C-alpha cells in the first residue's frame, strides 16, 4: 500500500503492516472521541512512526496513487476531530 503523509512524502508499506496501522488508527479515533489530547498525540505519533519505520520512502517524482493519505504531522487536536471519526482513516 502507498501511504502519503501530507506535507512529507509517500511511503510504500508492506501489506503485513496495514493491520498494525489500522489498530493504531483505531486508537487515534478512540482518543479523539474521548477528548484525550495527550492520548491522541501519542497514538498519532505512533501511526506516523509505523509508516516511517516500516515503509520505504518513494522519490518525489514517483507518481503512484496513494491508498491512504495521513494528515500532516502537526495536525492539531481540534483538526483531528474532523479527520479521525467512525472507522478512522483506514476502514476495517
């Protein structure tokens, strides 16, 4: 799967990592829905770290379509409330 982190770049992530991404995505949603800003920050950082650590960064001129677009790393808690709802960014 190709994952884009907005304002940062695209990463090719093995399918074996997608379940982990989904689990952490769900944690982000839970924290946002609970009004837990610290929990949101920790979970969103974990989500970004999974992509960065387990993904292979693609060159800027690579035009693959992204299967998932994550908001920028500096997404505020208030903005997260608009992005991370229901099933989150990765549907189950």
